């Protein structure tokens, strides 16, 4: 029986501050702490802001989720052997009780449950929060966040969709509010079933989100219609449903250059790549980002720059791999490519570091979640893989590449395989430090390359995906581990 959420119900604190200290112990998804009331549009707005604050917590998109998806691969070398800052992820030695395994799972399901509580709360108090139309808009925001949370969890805790079309165990699908532990026991849905729920959420979001949010800042930091569409191109790419990638991307990408979204928020590539990663972070390329200010910082041992910058700007946990990392390959032409500014050689130790997020030691850099450059490359790949318009696919790839390397345009490729090799290398270069490397390896069922004394991880290895959180295994009697 569905539990009703009235204005007097003791519910979860949705106002989860992004500047909270790092979670050292997993927080149960049903944690309650203060009375939450849905008694005005202003309160509902505050609670919605709390959902976004949960998303950008340090353990999630505030930095660590992004970082884990890069350091699993070969472009970074661990320098501090600090177990708190992803060492086991880098080494592929995770177990169910490792901090990041438990904390990431917990905060993602915390967001999912808060979204469920929020959606039911506004629905049951429609007259107080602005009417039915406003309720649907609120629910669209929450469903976007829930869909993103489930998609993010799938990328680490479940086999890729491409492995037997999503038939492997996925995640427990929790789509109703949970206010106590009565429903802890819930079996895993298949990967395909979880993707179906993600797409249901994102389709609802696309249909009901605002076309734009009223300011460049809100367009960058809260979901609008084109945000949902952009995320769907990533989801369908993970599923290898290239026709759907093309259909979605065509909604926000013009047929010819200069490529632009001609409805809703007018996304486009920024002329100078440096401007994307500099204040105010709200240019037309930034579809969705996690914001930080001096009053709302990512927290201790969080922030992208904390991991990738040496002191005094960061902790220097990870340097660039200058043996077989992306900056050592032919795709990167140092003398001609503006992305060479992302390399910083530390004179004190002779190591090279990523300079993409330089605003330390406070780490005020926004964390990029979706950029328009990704949508263009998603569309390019889908056209290549589906045998679509190859000239347009080439134009899309070159739009991203020549923005930073004007002399680096490709004239064409002898085969689909050659095109894909160049495209995946361009993605690896363009999005280094933005958390897409592991995604690209796994959706293509590629081996995770080795680095230094860390061995390569083939798709057949149990370490190809993360173990299930130990807390979930203890509290959910129907949960099964990853073997």
C-alpha cells in the first residue's frame, strides 16, 4: 500500500548541502532527520534544490564519480597511494566494503529515494505548490535526476548493455518512496529493465521540462528540455541503438555547420576551448554542470582539481601517464593543439598533471556533466556505426577537433574501423578528466588497458565492473553480488 506524504510527515532532509564533508560512512537511503513540508512553491523549490545538491555531493557528480571513471583506465598514474582518493579503483582491487563502492552506491540511492519522496510530496500537495502544471514540472526535474542516477550506477555496478543485450543482473529498481526499511528486500532488475526505466524517466523529463530556465546559470546547472535530450544520446549510445542516438541528437544539432541547437537553449561549441573551463562556466557548450562557489565547495578531498593538480592547488593524487597516456599519442599534436594547455609540468618533481581544473585549493571549477561537444561526437559515431551520412559524421568530428587544432582536420577514412579509431581517440583527448573514458571502454566491450604495474582488465574479468556495496548485500536479502 502506498504511503501518503502529508505536510506533517517526518521525511528525509532534501536540502543536502554540496559543501558537506566527504561521506566516510554510507548514509542509508531512508535516513530521516527533520520535518519536510510541501506547503508553498518556495518550499518545493528549496526541496528541488536539495535534490540537485545531492547529485553534486562529493561522492557523486561533485567529483568522485567523474574521477573514478577516468582513473580506472590508463591516462592517469596514482602518486599518493591514498586509499581515500581512489587507489583501489585505480588498481582494480575493489571489494564490497571499499569506501568508494559503498559511498557512491549510498549517495546515488539516496538521490533516487529523495526524488521519489519529492515526486509524491508535490503530487499530494498540488494546490499548495502551484497547481498540477507545476507539479508535472517538478516531477520532470526529479525524473531527470533519477534517470541520471540509475544510468550512472549501471556504468560501474553492472555489465554493459552490449554484453548480451542487457540480460545480465542490473540494479534494484526503487521507484516508490521508502520511509523505513520495510521494503529493503528487492531483487535486481536486468540491465535492460533498468535502461527501460531510465528512458521512461528521460522521455517524461523531455516532454515536461521547461524549454529554458531563464538565465545562463540556471540553464547550465538545472535540467531543461535539451538537457534530457543530450543525456538520451549518451544512454542510447551505451545501448548501441544508433538510430535512436541520431533521432535524439537531430533535435538539438543542425544538419550543417556551424552546429547549433535551434530550439530551446541554443547550445553550440564555444570558439575557444579554454572558455569552456573558465568562469562563468555557463557558455552555450555547457549543457549541464555541477556548480561550486566559495559558499558551496565540493568538500575535503573532493573537487576535480584536488586530484589532478599538484600542491599548492591540489593534492596531486594523479599525474598524467606520459608512457602510454593520451598525450603521448599521435592524435595529440602538441604544437598545434590548444588542449596542450591542459598539460602542466610540475618543476618540483618533473611530473605532468592535468591543468583542466586549475582553481585550487578551494576547487571552484564547475564539474562538467554533459557538453555539446559530446553530443556532436555521439551523433558522429552513430552515423558511422549505422552506415548513415558519412560526410556529416566527418564534419561533426572535425568540428570538435579543429576547434582546438585548426590544422588537424581529417579528410576521410578508408574504413569504418579507421573512422571509429580516430573518433574514440578524439573523445579520449577532448574529455580527459571528465569521466567518459571508462564509459567508452565498457560500452565497446574493450579491455581496460594496464598502466605501470597494474594489469589490463579484459571484459571477461570480474574486476571489469565494481562489486555490489557491502551495505546493500547486508540489508537487502534478495540482493546478489557481482561474480
